[in-house]
C-alpha cells in the first residue's frame, strides 16, 4: 500500500470510528452508586448551608469545614502517592540506551486558527528539536488572519487545496500544511491524524513553546512502555509583562506545579485523566480505535482520555496514561481577569460535560480505581467551587453581622488550613524540582507567599470561573470565547 492509499485508508477508518462513536455524547444510564454519589454531594451542600442559620459557633460554618476537610484529604492522598519522588528518578529505558536506540516515529500536529502572532515562535521551537519529529503538520482551521502569508513567505510552504496536505516545505523537509474548513480544534486535529504516517502523534497548541529535547523525551517514554497510549508533558505558564499579567503568572506557576504533582499521584493510582492537549502525545492507532477527538466537547483532550480508558476496559487491554517529567514546554496563559475567567469557564463547563457523559463509570467497579476513587472524587469536584464560594459568603455574613465569636473560630480553622497548605506548597516545589529538574519560578519564599495569599485572592477567582462554567454547562453553551495571546507572541508580531 502506497502512502496515498494509506492516508485514504486512515481517513476512512477515522470517519467510520467517529460515526460509530457518536453515542459517547449521549447520556448513559448511571449506576445506583454513581447517582448516590452525585446527589449526595449536592444534598450535603444544602444541609450544611442551612446549618448556618440554625447553629452557633464554628459549626455554623459547616460548609467551610467540609470544604477544608475534603481539600486536606486530597492533599494527604497526593503526598502519600508522591513519596517515590523523594528518591532519584531513573531515566526511561529508551533514554538510558541512548539516542541511537530504536524509538517510535513521532509526528506533531499544531492546530491553528488565526494564530499568526504566535506561530513563528512555536514552529521555531519545533524545528530545532533534538532528534525531532518526522512530520510537523500545521492543521490550519480556516484561518483568516496573516497565517497564509506567514507560512508561504517565512516557512517555504505552498498553500494546498482545502482538505489536502501540502508538499513539504522547501526550507524544512518535515514541515507540512493542512488546510481545513473552520470547524474547531478537534476537527482540525482529527483531519491531521488521518494524514500522519508516524506511530505516535503529539498535539501542540499554537501558543506553546517546546524545550529543545521535548519530542525526544516523549519518544523515549513511548519506547520504554509498550502499553503507553497517552502522555502529558510538563507545562509552565507564561503571561504578559503587565502588572496583572505578572500576578496571574505568579499564581498560575504554583498552581501548575501542584497540578502536575497531583497528576503524578493519580498516575501512580492508574487513574490519570487529565492530559493537556496543549502538549500531549498519543499512540496513533489508539486514537483511530476510539474515534479521535470529540468536536462536541469543550475540553476534547480531557474527554478523550475517558474514552481511551473505557475502550481499554471493554477490550481487555492494558493501556497506560502517563505524565513525562522530563518533557517540558511553556504555554501562553491568561494574564487578565477577563481572559482567565473565560478560560476557566470553558474548562469547568467541559469538565461537567465529560462527567455527565461518563457518569456510568462513577462508582462502577468495572473500571477499577478509576471508577471507585478518581471519578467519585471528580463528582465531589463538581461542587467544590460552590462549597468554597458559599463558605466565603457565609464568612462575610458572619463578619458584617457582628458574630465575633464565630469569626474568631472560623479564622482559627483557616489559619490551620493555611499552615497545611504552606507545608504542601513547599513539598510540591521540592518534589517538582527533583522530578522535572526545573528550578525556574520555584522560589521557596515565593511559594510561601502564594500559599498565604491564595485563599482570599486567586482561589476565589478560580471558583468564580468554575461557577460561570456551571452556568455555561446548564445553558448548553458550546462556545470557547476568544482568547487574546500575550505571553509568547513573536517579537515582530506584537
């Protein structure tokens, strides 16, 4: 079979898989335990909120106490599961054998819609990769900005017919251009998957800048684990240089550190679900098997992992999902309140979508630890921001209502929780340094400042974004909202 026949065959396979997979977006019958878990979280919130009007003392703030207890238990779980990071990390098997060891071929997909301002830096990083990708495909999702001129003038590409892959760049033999009608990121990625010929594919957002050895680290991870089907790299947020941008970068830097340490913990529990499509790698045949990315989901990367895990259980396969500590990248992150809230609204609405579509997995022993631990935790997470905002509102009510004794008791609880958070922050920074080797932006002193300042600043903003996500989900919203890039814009594109 020649390459053209292979591409047509892959395209037909993906289209067929997508057609067969359409029921995944329909509501599925939930288990009785799953229903009980989801409704108990809501019922408990109602009961605890009502207690504020009938009880006295610190128990009147039961909503906040429940929030604190739950969050502390999660921190304890992550701490326990990350103990192996205290020991020196061993390199992946393929990496230890050296650069000449056989590793799977990798292609990179850059989904892009009107991203001419950031594509130059993103492509420059991809083109200087050590033992880099065999293919770099720019999946141009109906761009109407200066993308065409950029790719033809600066990168030596010739515009292909819509739906077809271009000839290789005259300047960079592994660089290609795929033009598709504007239909969203998931459709652009699916179109690119059909024309790739490599064993593994990496998705890189157009505003993400890879470290020079990032693709090699990912290839080594797949070479060292035959069961690996999806892997996340380590992302560091970059915001604009404005005052607001620096503040958001400060808080998001430590948020990302904690999140990646938590992902390591869930990976060890064989329950990792969050693989950020901004910098992720997949086995291509696994993507084809489950039908690619879902265009109807607001968080197509998160939803995909659920389907990969469901498929593995249904077919008796041992598929691993991992996070690769030595694969690094920087990504453009929101640097203003408005853009941050839009991002978190979409993320949380997409999380709710995915939880609802896969509610039959919650409390289902068929899915092992994922069904009996991770997804019940996610069920609680659907209401965690509401608990947090309610606790803050009640605190303000007690303060301005003249309930001095209650307020003093509440701040005693908050003080204890802040001390626990501080210890966890320091633990995460230490482990993050050992695991990733990255010491940039991980100052112990700044981590302490973040732990103390976050509860009444950044954490409330995060919860507000999640509350907006609830409204977006309940309204059936499908729009992403326009995001303005400001952290990684090419110098001559500002």
